[in-house]
C-alpha cells in the first residue's frame, strides 16, 4: 500500500496552554534542554506549571509553541513520516521554515525570540488587539470597516466565515455594536498586540535589521506562505518574506485550498487542534489530523499502516 502524501501544518500563538506538554512523551533530542540553554530560563517548567499569565505573553508563548511542535516533529521523523509540503499559521510559519530545513533549531528559536519581543514592543501596552469576526462576509466586513480604515485591518482569513481583525482597542470597541447590528459576532482574542497589520511596522523593521546578518537557507520542502498562499523554497525569498509576514494578512483559507489539491491529507503538528478545526471549515472533505504527543504519532502511523486513510 502506498503511504498517503501529507502536509505538515503548524499552529500559531493562541494554541498554548499550561500543561500542554504533560502528555507529550519523550524528548529524544533534548529540545527542552537546548531551549533552556538558549533562552536562559526553563521553558519546559513554564509550559508544564505556568503561570498562565506568563505563558500568554508573546515573548513566552511563541517559543513554547515552537519547541513543543519541534519535539512532535522529531517523533514524526523518527517514524519515517515526512511532509511533501509545510505551512504554518502566523508564528507557525517559522516552525514550518524549521521543518523545511531553512532554519536550524537554534536559529529558529533565536529568530522567534527576536520576532516575539519585536511584536510585543511594537505598540504601547493595552492599546491594540485582535478580535475574531463571524457571520459576516469578507465584502460586508470590508464595508463596515471603511470608517475605521486607519485604525483596523483584516488580519487573518481563517475560514470563509471567520475573519480576524486587528488594530486599536478603542476602534475594536466602537465597531463591535456595528458588526452585531449586521448579524455578526465579535470575540476579542487573548493576544497582546495588533498582529498582521500596519501596527507591526516597528516589528517588521526589527526583523529586517536582524535578518541582514542572519539570512536563511534553501528549504528542502516547499513552504506555503501566509502572505501569498503559494509555495516557496528559495532562501533569499524566504528571508525577504519574514519581515513582510508580520504586517500582512494570513491567507489561511487559500492556503488550505491549495494544499487540498496537492496532498492526500494534512497533519497539525503542535499543541491543540485549532488548525484542524479551521481546515475542516475551509475544505470539509480534506482529511486533517491533529497530533500533539509521541503516542499520537504512533497511533497515526498504526492507523495509516492498517489502511485507514481518513483518520
């Protein structure tokens, strides 16, 4: 039997939670220890025991999600499970760069630290944020946001019926009743900034400055980018993409549509199952499995080996 072709997809900020590594399993390449040495604190203990208030900080959440995804990736590779394409949602795109060989573990973690701190410091605390809008079409939302064009932007196109908007908190509060009047729903997200919007221009500059001396290598697996929903392998283009990514929209609907025509299925590699849910809403017939532990890898391998293609 031929093994199914797969894409690995990696979650972004918001998928973290205290205790998410308790059932992770073994750490064959000592990723948590490597991370502690690089970061100067035990990311494993923070993930395992909290406090949640610290784990939700951008500068802590992003490396935590990355390291956990990297450990699961080690288990997938140990079982001979390798992707034909990779993609990631926001922060997850950097994990995808690592999975595709464009970044080493150390260089990825250093870059994520720079990115996380730059995004956290891009604007004064508590002045910007993000909210998920549901039940309003892209076209209708674009019209509703027109009076707030200088304060709000559409940041993430997560599903055909879920769009995340990003910008000034005051403007988010003002637009909430307007969206509700049109039959929509708005849910504030637990993030500390207006990611994927022009408010991240300081972070874009910080990443550009950092990457001048830290260019990326070629990818060994095509990376489907958030900005374009198209695959890329060239190291120079991947380097140029990273600063642009933080100020550009995440085109997840298009990314999933593209992947669904190239591979048999996708595996969400990392904590939680947020991307699995989004993918099912984007492409209901596209099989997606979330794997967040060593046992999850073994279970998936056993089921696929047994010929169950739609687990």
